[in-house]
C-alpha cells in the first residue's frame, strides 16, 4: 500500500512538472507571437508613412526617423524596402512603387467633381491630382496634319484627314465632325453641334520602339510622318503659332515619347486654355457624341450628354446627367498619352503594390 502511495505521489509530481513546463512553453510561444506581431505592425505602418512622405514631401527617406524600422528606396527596381531587426528576428518588407497618372483613371481632376444630383457609376475611383498633364505644343504642331486658324467661325461638315488637327481661334463652332485622330483647341468659346465622333488613333509599340532607329522607313519619325501624312507646306505656312515652335522640329517629333516599356496612346480631345469652359450637350436627340480616347481639359468641363471611354481629365468636372462608365472600353486607360511631354517630366504620386515579406529568426530560419 505504501509503495502504491509513493508511486502515485511521484506520478503527480512529474505530471505537475510537465504541466508547468508546457505552460511555460506556451507562454514563451505566445510572447514570441506577440513580439513578431509588433514587428509586423511596425514595418507595415512605417511603409505607409514612408509612402506618404515619398509622395508628398521632398525630404529624403534616409533623413526621416522611423524608429526601429529602416526605410530605403531602390530606384533600379522602383521599390521601397523597410527592414527591422528586433526581438530575436529580422523582417524585411518590399513593395513596388508604381507611378499613377491621371491617365490611369476614368475621371481625374485637380479641383474635384460636381455631380448635381447625377448618378455616375464607375469601375474605379475618381482621383484628384496636384497637377494635370500639360499639352506639349512643340510635339502637337510638329505632328499635326492641319492647323485651322479661323476665329468667330463655324466649321461645317469638315472632311478631316486622319491625324492631329489644331484649332487656334476663339469662339468657333464645329458642326457634324467625325475624325480618326486628335482635335486640339487653343482658344476660348469652343462649341459643338450635330454629331461629334472622335476616335483616337492607337499608337503601336513597334513605332515607339523604333525611336532611335533612323534607318529609312523604320524610324520613329518616318513611321509617324507616314502615319499622319503632313497636311500643309511648312515653308508656305504663315501661322504665327507654328512659326514660334518650328525651331526645334526634330526634337518635337519625339517629344512626348515615353519608355519602350510604357503603354502609350493618342488623346482624342485636348483643350489648352485654362479659362475655357467646355460643354458636351445634344441640340437634337439624334446627335451623336462619341469620344473614344482621352479627353484633357485645362479648364472646366460640363457633361450633359455623350459616350466617353475616358480617361476624362479636367481642372473641374461637372455632370448634368446620369452616366455609367462600366461598359466603356478600358483600352485607353493606364496608357500615357503622347503630346503631353514625358511621364518623367512630372512629379506623379506612386502607389505601393506587390507586398513581399521575408522573415528570419536569429535562432532558426523559417
């Protein structure tokens, strides 16, 4: 009997010790998980802070104190890297920095959107930017097929060649216009009646990739010229605007070209006057307003009617009817438009993508 009691006593002692050891191990594991979670929160929150600072300040990241987290930008891979070494482990998180421009969104403004009770349905969110694309008139003039210089004039049933058309005058009306190309307006008081059908011409990657190849028939310039077919005799043209920008035509032929890896397009409509109030409306119910390609307005834009693919970019946008952009083609979104300088000429904000995390314990790899 005594032996049995002693045996039971030993078993209880051993069991108790085992339970205490298990409790201690569980407690240690919980502490490790808690500390690892603290590291994870620190590294993710710091990345968010650093991304904001990168987009909104000119302070180099290496001069910002993020506590235990170190942050740097690798320009060669367009990535931001945050690392922390604490609590017996090291963590390194990497995110890709992708520049976002107004051409990435269906609607982009500098001073907001007014809906006036209208319901506008999108498959992305509108975006406000501190700056908007500015038309590169060197490039547009050098590649235009025709320049229309009249003011106080109505253009009726124009048989427009494919390509870029520049209208320099004020208080003009375009009636029943259909064109494959780009319409650029420099003046104020531009109105449209009847049909307005503009289809921006896609730019092939092969043309962009041949920028530095000057072999006959295969250079960016010859591709571009053969594509648009110059529409007037430069030596006899007395347009004052063109004369001002004609000094550096060779550079202008390429001005606006972006990196080979970038998707590019042409704009459909460009309004450069900052005080112009552009309106799209139907005089007759049967009038067609169909715009395939980017619309860029330096001033205010009011939309009463029409079909648009976007991007629609303006200082301010005012909707006066319901619109549903979900069925519109996305073919032009996410592509930089030629005729607005180079993408790198602007300070576009970057968004973070492709979060990647690497964790290493000081005691063991995992």
